[in-house]
């Protein structure tokens, strides 16, 4: 088996993570709230890999997995935090996946109390909160790091595990289109394809299959489009009322931010989403090439990557829009282009 880890020096923290896994028998794998494809794919890959070693392992998320990932293998090893009592499940180790900080796991955090914490993530804003930390912002997806862990453990990567890892990488690179996509990302994707992954079928399932309700919702959200700063900032807004009227679920909002982002001349795009938690608005940030939106989101209580970030902010849509716009106004980048 070609071993990618042998070709390059080991990532910092990798051998410590592998040691913790080899030294223990039972694991809870924790995803962040509103899990995305990277989180779901990384979790399902790692839970199957640990099980193949004869370990006890369960993948736990606070929110449900988006239905679009229902085709992925390993779902029988996944449950939601609300469906299981922490006192009924006593793993030795909690592995946080794709979480900048432990709170991102939401109610999943209840299963981590008193356990050994392993932190596997690729966000620049990661707080290195684990007893061992495999955090590498140069990785396009947490799935890349999970691949290294599985490989280093000597576990054969079968088609099922490869499919989950492929989805993790495919989704966090926006289909190999974002700046985080490197030669290494493509080499790893090629290796996963070699294990039997059906790339075109997965692309069709993940990116080209939409529900009618999501298209109805898209039309409503796009009608809210606003431009600021002479067209350098674009925003769209989603209210709970639009959700009700379209019959869409929150996961069906995935991908909408791509529309304002694609407008010629737009540097920063914003998606204001009225949260189902009353009095809060989730903001998604994207930037094309200049603005570090991870820093913007972090200063507003969230986090993310330089070109894609998010934050959950207190207030009404109007108040949160005002807060974000006045923060962006203070940046001194607008005259640079
Ligand atoms: P999205 O806009 O697709 O929800 O998220 C983009 C990126 O920002 C993802 O990497 C995600 O992990 C991060 N992100 C989104 N929302 C939040 C949030 O509320 N808090 C933090 N810390 N990160 C977030
Ligand atoms: Mn990720």
C-alpha cells in the first residue's frame, strides 16, 4: 500500500493521536453543531476505521446529519446526542472533529466530560483544547487529517472509508474549486478513487440533487440580494417565515451563499440566517481574495477559515446586519481594489 505519510514528514500531533487511539478501547467521536460534509464524512470514516480495529466507537452529533449524506456507509455507528444518555455510555476518549472549540459540539460535549480529549481539526482559529491536538490549517478538510490517522494506524482504507473521506474533501473544497485545494488534495482524492470511490456518482448526489423546497427557498432568498460598498459586498437574508413558506429544512440552505459570492466584483458575501434559536442570527461569511473573514467572524464570536467563516450573533436580522456592516466598514481594505 502506498503510504502518503512516509513520503512527507508526519504532521505535528499525528503520532500522539495515534498513540492515544492505540492505548484505549472505547471512543466517542464528536461533530460540530449543524454538521457539514467534512464533519459527517470524517466522522463516518473514523468510526468505521476504529471499529475495524475491534474498538468500541460511536459517532455523536447534536444536530442530525443532512439528508444529502444518507448514502454514506457507516450510519449505523452514528447517533444524536439527544437519543443517548451520557450516563449510559462511558467511552475513555472523546475525539472532536472539525471543531474550533469544544462548545462547537453542543450537547455532544456532555459525552466528553472526564475523558481524554483528542482534537482533530483544520481551522486556523482552533483553540488547541485537546490533551492531544492534530490541527493543521494547511489541510483542505478535517478528512485529510483523518486519512493520515487511519493510514498511520495501518488500517486498510476500503471503499466505504474512502467514500466518506472523499465526501469530506469534496465538500470542504466546494468540489475542488476553493483556494484550499492543493496538489496534495488532488493526490489524496486520486488515491481514494483508486480504492473504488465513484467520483461522478458522489458529485451528483452531493451537488446536483436538490429538492423542490430548496429551489423555492433559493428564489425567496435571492430576492433579498443587497449590494454595499459599490458592489464589493453582497448580502442575502433568510427569515424563519421563508423557511415555513417554502417547507425547506435548515440543511437545504447549504450552498446558497455561493450565489452572492459569484457576483462579479464582490469581495465579501454575507448570508444572514434567522436562527431557530430566538433572538439569534447565523451569519455566513465568504471572501474572494483579500478579506480575512475568519478574523471578522472570530471578533463577532464565531470562527472559520480565511475565505469561509461563520458566527451566531445575538439580535434581530436588522441589528445583526448593522453590527456586521459597521464592523466591515472599519476594515481598511476597501480602497485597495
Ligand atoms: P458556513 O458559513 O458554511 O456555516 O461555515 C463556514 C465555516 O465557518 C465553516 O468552516 C464552519 O466551521 C465555520 N463556522 C460557521 N459557523 C460558525 C459558528 O457559529 N462558530 C464558529 N466557531 N465557526 C463557524
Ligand atoms: Mn472542515
